[in-house]
C-alpha cells in the first residue's frame, strides 16, 4: 500500500499535488510519503509483536536523514555497511545499541569509530576480519560484540546481482568455516560472541528460501550450543521484496508467521534488516519531459532524469511504473523513456506503453524509494536531485538540489598547472 493516487485526474502524494512540489523543488526530485513510510515500518515491526526482536532498517536502501529520523522516532534501529552510514544513523537519533554493522570491507578507521560509539554488534564476514576487529578492540581497550555472517548456500531466486546467500557470493562464511571461526573467537580476549547473522539476498518474492535458510541456521545454532556458545541474537537480515510490476511478494505477516513457526524453540532475540520493503513503494522520482523524438524505428521521450539519478533500470533491467501528473484520456504510444546521459544504457523504461506525451509535461517514476537517491551519482557532472518529504497536506525539501559549485567542492588545480596555464 502507498499514498500516491489520482484525485480529479491529478497525481497526488498524500494530500499534495505532485505538480506543486515540482513547481517549488524543481525536477528531477525524489518525493517520499511519511504516511507510507510509517505504515510500512509499523506493519513490518508489528508482525513480530510478542516476539523478542529488533527492526534495524537497512540504511543502504535510502539513507535520507529525514527518513532515518522518522524510523528512530518509531523505535527502529539501523543496519549499516559503512562509517558514513553510522554517522547518518547517529545524526538521525538512532541509539548505538540499536545499530548492527554489516559489510565485507570494514576499514580499521570504521571499526574504531563503531567501537568508540559502542554499537550493538558487528556482523563479521571473514576469518581475517575477526582477527582485525579483535586487534582494533584491544588497541582502544574495548570489547567488540560480534556475530558471524553465515552463508547457508541457499538460492534466493532473485536477480544475480542482489543474491548474497550462495556459496559463490562474496558475502559471509560457509557453515564449516563459520564453526572454525567461532572456535577461534572463543580464544580471542577482545570479542564477545552474541549471535549468528544471515542474509541471503534482496527482492525475494517467496517464503521458501527464507525457511530453507532458517532450517540450516537452526542446525548451526545447535552445533554452537555444543561448543558452549549461547546465541543471544539471531540476525535474519532483510530481503523481503515489493511489487514493482506484477510481483506478488508475501505480506510481512506471512513472512513473520513462517519465521516464528520455524524458530519457536529458539530462546533468542531476532534482528531484522528490512530496507526495500519499507521504503521502496514510499517514494517516487518526479521528472519533466524535455523533448519527444521519432526515428524510423523508435519513439523516444527524453526526460530530465537520467541513469545518474536512478540507475536501477540500466544496472538491473529493473521495471518502474511511470505515471503522468495529469491523467486524462489520450492516445497510447509505445516509447523508450530516456535521459540526458551520454550512454545508450541511459533509460528509465524501454518499449513502454504510455499516454502520448508533450514537451514540458511531468511524470512520476514509481516505487523509487529504495536504491534510488542512495545509488545516484554526479556522472556527466550533473548535480544530484532534491529530496522532498510529504506529510499530509504539507511538504518539506529535506535535501536541497546540489549546485554547480557543489560539483567542484573540495577540488583544486595544482600550482604547477596553474602557472603553466598562465604562461
């Protein structure tokens, strides 16, 4: 469910016409609905009511400070994968004891930062990382609370680029390797074993892969108990998908029922890292038609948003619905919606049936709340888009559009080049 809808043939976010936002914030801009974000978070978190758990939103999906602040106010935690995401989470008011640190490439500086802030737990991805975290904790006189990310070799049946639970993926440690690493962790003086972590992929639309992974984790937890390791936290990651087009992902309640049924005999706190399922359908990208172009074989709609703003179609071949600001009845055309970037892969949609469009019209790219702005770039020296949050009949620009000066901030030309240029 989301709060984008037509009212009198005009497209609204909650009680605000998107045209009003475009007039003030310009395009391209990302627009997020507070009502949708709140509903999605509370529905997911509430599905586990009565079960000890912690919902740690996956910051990589959308690291907007305003969104993080909203989830902090709802009692949420954060799953982070960088020092920058830790900084954002803390800045937004998320308590350190609700933050878990995942990711395969933590630097020593990032590890030290997280140790100083006393986060809940590191999800460790390799035996060597375990040694580094122990040594860094020793260096600053701390104890690192840890879980090992276990790769259960489960096929999540999703896009290969967002699959993380197979043996061939770079993430986590296989079960045998994990047991060896846990034995080693018992010997280390500056780590405390809190639990087990597992994340098999993103945009999953079936329950079965989750259940299969849980069955394998239960066996591992039993073997850890034999080693004298009590699992206090079982981090099950995220990955629950959303509907972009015709997908029919399970409802969070269905997911929760399957998880609780499978783990009912394990006395531990569950950690979840939902991202896309909470923010994906809570945001859209608004853009303006610059030109229409007819060739011998194709009709193009050229818009002011490009792959630097939303890379998912180019990177994954992902589908995003596109809706005009003004509905009305008009002829349908089959078009490619493309951006201004100098790449043939710069497209928002290909061979898409859309109403006939004219220069100057506005469009909304739907389901763009996850991995939209957070994956955007300055490619072709394009300033990044503005971000807007809608709350009822009000809206707020929560991130100003970058300026041309922002593009060169922190850069300089060496004196030797400047002197040569002036000769």
